[in-house]
């Protein structure tokens, strides 16, 4: 029987970043689905099977917090990692209230995102 890989959904409007995250996370054994924005993610029928959500904070249409709130409104509780270029104390406090598992500040160096996702997946599986 084939091994079931954890599904990681990445929401980022930067094509290059999405592709790089998909490549790196697949090397670590995750199944990865990419989305350019929140509406696309919310329409994905596989969303309830997602093990980990990686969200960029600044997205067109709705920001990462709005996307996460809509995911939570669907009754989904998977952990979320938020990517931002300005991890201010206020943003970190908002992330804590929103139930974000980790805030990572860009530029993300030394495999920090991949390491965080892999560590999280090990913790929850």
C-alpha cells in the first residue's frame, strides 16, 4: 500500500517562491499544493485534508489573516505558518490571537521554512 504523504498547502502570490517551496517540501516527503491567493485556497476541495498551511501575509484580495479566519470559519484547525517581511510585535501578537503556529520573517534563510514545516509535520503525525 502506498505511503500517504502529509498535504501542505502554500498560499503565495510569488510564482518563484511557490515553486521553490514546492520543490523543497517535496524533497522532504510532503505532498504540496500551491495557490496564488486566498480565494483559490478556499475553493480547493482538498483543503480539509491539509496537514499544514503556509500563508503569505500580504496577498492580493485578502491578507493571510483573513484567509486563515475563513479557513477557521470552515471548522478547520490545521496549523498555519505565516510569512511576512515585517514581523512587528503587533503582527506577532495578532498572529498569536489568530492561532498561527509560527511567524517567519522574509527573507527566509538557511531552510528555515522547510525545517519549520518538517518539524511541525513530525509533531502532528
